[in-house]
C-alpha cells in the first residue's frame, strides 16, 4: 500500500512485522509444546550454545533479567503464593531426607550398631557422650541435626559412641 508520507509507511511496516512475529512466536510455542522431537532439538541447541559461548549466554541472560525484572518479580510472587503449600511440603520432605542421610552417615562413622548390645536398627540408635557432659554440650552447639553437623565438621572426634536408646538410658541411670 503506497504511502505519501515515509513515516506512515515505516509505522505500517513496523506494525505488520510485529503482528507477523507474534504469530510466528505463537506457532513456535505450540510446536515446542506438542512436538517432542522439535523440543529436543531446541534444548540441544541451547545446551550447545551454553558450552560453546558461555560468556555470551550469561550476558544475554543477565540483560534479559535486567529488562524483565518487574515481570519476573510479579510472576515469582504469584507462583509462590499459588504453590506455597506444595513448596513447603517439598522443602520439609527434602529437609527430612537430608537430616536422615546425615544421621545415618554419623552413625556409620561411629560403628553403626550399639556398642553395648549390638542393636543395629537406626531408629533405635543414638550418639552417646562416652565421658558424660552431653547436656552441657547440647546447650553449647544445639541438639538434633545441629549435633550431627557439628560431629561431621569436627571430623568425627573421639569421645562419642553409638548406643541404642535402652543402653543409653541405662548408662544414664546406673552409670
């Protein structure tokens, strides 16, 4: 469509290009969601770009984040509000699993079974302060997983042993 004014012609072409690009992006998005082979190729290309030009990819991602900060923040707030319960449940589950792995690791380092009666079921085992002073020590560093973290960071020091809860209680009562 011929325009007498060059500025009108440019404005028309810009608008036409924007509509066409919007349609292309919608088609690409639909294809990405429905065609697994196309999706795999796109993902592989993105990974290849990351390997070949990591600085360029990082710069591009940083620029995108900077230009879309407000939208990203709004999206994150909405997502967090919408998925609060399931995110909290997932966090709690991962935290429990991590603490359980740490506890089993500490028990294994100190023998993995009761030093008194040889009980080996982890749910019945505890770490004993051989020379006493456990209450004072727990007040200093904390109890539960904090204690296990402390043991691991200290390189599993001597002065501790694995006892089952029954043997630990008997030792506490009768010495």
